[in-house]
């Protein structure tokens, strides 16, 4: 890695990382503030009983316990909304690493410096890793602080166990997003490819609960290894799931380096 490039990338990216982290912490504050009133709402139990099962599965829960903050937060944030927000941060970051630099004309200038190509990619990927950790920790610590403030019943060990799972999931998204940034010369195409594959993975995972033929290929889906409610309720880190997600990330990043080493940046 090149520490000068790391410092340069941090100075360029820290503001967006802070905005995403602060926004997610604020969203957790909103969820924690609403929950005490939500579970006391008249008729909420009947509403939950009639809630479509398919929609519950889409939001990552098999049933909805209105007295559980874990259940509430997973359904309202950690399954879909959180993945969309953090995914947007990752994809936006990744598309600028190579495709964005090519479009702006700065990549050729950067590679003219005495820095190996793999070190350039490794340095920027390291900053993205730091950003992912920051965003995940801001969310979890927001749960600790605001959950305690509103006495909603936070499972501390559960959310600590959730941290490595979340980081591994987002690293897997980062892996193929960086790959697409290398493969495509236009940042718009890299963005669409990354967002499209992420959406495809989620749809396949959701469909796998209803169609056996889809279920058979669900094991090759990153969301197959992401079950936030199960992890938070158990308080145990699913080591196998984390390792598989990290394998997705490593493969994506390794391919990105391989293609980048051979990429014609004058095209």
C-alpha cells in the first residue's frame, strides 16, 4: 500500500463517510424514539397478525414481535434500508476508484507516479474498508446509545456479534463493485452493474423462499449468508457465513487487481 495515496483518499472521502455515518446514527435515533410509542399503538397487534408473510420475508423476518426492538429494527432498517444506504456508499466510492478516475482523466497521471498498479487499488480499497467499518460501527453504537436512552431493550452481545457479519457482507459488495469499476471505463456503467448485481442477489434470495429451483442456487448468493435477526437474537458470530462472505470479497478484489494490471488506460 502507498500511505501518501491513502492519506489523499481519506482527505477526499472523509466528508461523505461522515455524512453517511451520521445519517445512519440519526435514523437509529428516530427508530429508538418511535419504538416505545409504536408497540403501544392501538390495534398494532391485529395489524401485525394480518401483515403479509411474503412481505415479512422480504424484510428479513419470519414473524413480527411488536415487543422486540431487535425485530423492529431488523425489519425497519437492517435488512433492506440499511443495505441500500450503505450499498450506495460503497458503490459510489468504488466506481470512482478506476472508472471515475478514467473519466476525469486523472488515472493516467496517477499511474505515471512510481506506484505499482496493485498498490494503487490496494490503497484505495483500504480506505473503503475503513469507511465500511466506520459506517457499521456508527450504526451499532447508535443502537447502544439511543437504545439505552429510550430503554428499548438492546441486546448488546447480539449487536456486537452482528458487526463482523455486516462488515463481511459489505466487503463482498465492495469486491465486485471495485471489479466493475476496473472493467468498465464509464462510472455510470460500473454503478449500474454493481447496483444491478446487488439487486439480483436480493431478489434471488427472496425468491428462494418460494421456488425450489431458485433455492438450489441461493447458496451462491451473498444474502443467503446474511441473517441479522438470527445473529442479534443468538449473540453468536456465524463464523462460516462470515468466511464465505469474505471469500466473495477476496475473489472480487483479486479479479479487480488481475484486470487492472492488464488494463489499457489509454483506451
